[in-house]
């Protein structure tokens, strides 16, 4: 069991020395005993094992123990030898595999402390690519064009207690939803081939304790907040927004799934923070007002407001559905001028020019 007080934040805030607040670059030690290169090998070995596991349809977290050396060594390195964002990124990867969402909160706070207190000389140092080199390890967790290294592990964090062969995660939940939409014959085939049965997952949720879900819900919320704080620090330090939305969306998907699946469990315990009840009387009132929308709405602003309300409703009640995002797209389009909207909808420049001529939109609105 991993100690959740795995790193001393107060010690982390302290400089390594008066002369060199960030210590020495761990990459400068190229000896056989180099902590940096040893841990790099540990990470590469663990990730290779996980890739094989995914091919064999084996749970990713079966290999979480291979990250223990990183969990044990990085906190000591960061507090006594060097302030380094790449080691911190590896630490975050190890934490999510061994400590779930609580581990993510710890990892994100670790990175935030280093950026807030040691940004000017934290490692890795900028090179010919500039500041991107320094921040790249943290950006890589989210990914730029491809999927970041943290996305799959987040999707594999258990969202149920383990009462049988395995606990279920967002990864299994999304598979189960996909399978459940199939016709009976295809559904049976997929489940027989090892696919996740939504009913089995829901039974596992029922068997899980309310206290488990209260803690899980709080842990995910705390991870989301810690990541939001980290992103702000990163953006401010670099002077421009960095790619970060994929982690945010993945964490929010986990929170939405827990809120939806464990609604009754979450209501069973008292809390100072209200948990959304998607079936309560207030929600029913909101829906009834939506059903009478044609006679009650008097202005465009009211209509847009109700569309946003409907999108929020579907996010809470059907987190797996594209419905909410489609409505939000319509709302975004509603604020655009016709030329701007057509420029987004009609990708082909010649086709767009022809349409503009046809409907009388001036050429000054078609610059591309």
C-alpha cells in the first residue's frame, strides 16, 4: 500500500541550496548509478509491459508495481537533489497507477509547487527550442496532436470496488455502453468474446459501498481542481495557453460516470457539497419548462439560455452521449455572423465563394 503522504510539500518548496536553488541537472550524471537514467529505464520497461498487456486485453494496472521505484525515489530527489519537471511527470504517471485520483492530486500539486517556486531555473533547462523544452514533460501528459501518456491510465482508474475478478473503470464503462447499444446477437457475441456487460458493471456498482463513492467523487473533484490550478500556472509561466484539455475532459468523464452510476449511493450519505440528482423534482420542473418552450420563450436570449440548460442536463444524465456537445456546438454557432458560420461549415474555398455570390454576401467577407 502506497503512503498517501508520499512527498513533503513544505520540503519541496525549499531550495536545494542557497547557491543553487534547483540543484544539479540530473541528466549530467551519466554514471551507471545515475538516478535519472535508472528511473528512465524503469519507466520504459513498465510502459513496454503495459503496451503488451493492452494487446493481450490484460488490465493495465496489473503492472502498477513496476512503477514503485519511481514512487520511492522521485520525492527524495525533488526535495534534496534537484527540481525537475520530467521527474515530476514520471512521478505523476506512477501516482495515477498506484494511488488513483488522489495520486493525481498529489502529482499535480507537486508540479504546481515547482513551477510556482522554481520556474526560472527548474530543470530541464531551455535549449534551442526555447521554453518548450522545459514544459514538454508536463505537456506530454496531455498530448499535443496525439494522445498524452496520462489519458489511458486515467481511464483505467477503478470506478467500482473489486468484489470479483476485477474492478471496473471508465475504460470498461465506455466499452459496456458501446456494446449495450448493439442488437441482441452482436451484443451477445461481443460479451462472449470478453466484452464488458453493462448489467454486470451496474451490479458491481450496487455492491460498492456509499462511502467508497463519496470518497471517489471527492478525489476526482480534487484532482480536477489541482489540474486546473496547475494549468493556470503553466500558462502564466509560458505566457501562452498550453494544450491541456484532454486531461480535463478525461477527468470530467470519470466524474460524470461516477455521478451517474452511483447517484443513489452518493445521495445515501450527508454532504456539504450537493450531488446532482438527475431525477429530483427540480430537474423535473426544468424539463417540464423545456417541454413548453414554444409558448414560454419570448426572446432569443431566453432560447439560448434554455439550450445551455438542456446541454447541462444531458451532460449530467447521459455523460456518454454526444447530445450535450452537439447542443453546445449549436449555441456556439448562434453567436457567429453568417459569413463566419459559412466559412466554418463550407471548407472548400471555391464552393464558399460561389455560395456567397449566390446569396449576396460581399467579397470582403470571404478572405480565404
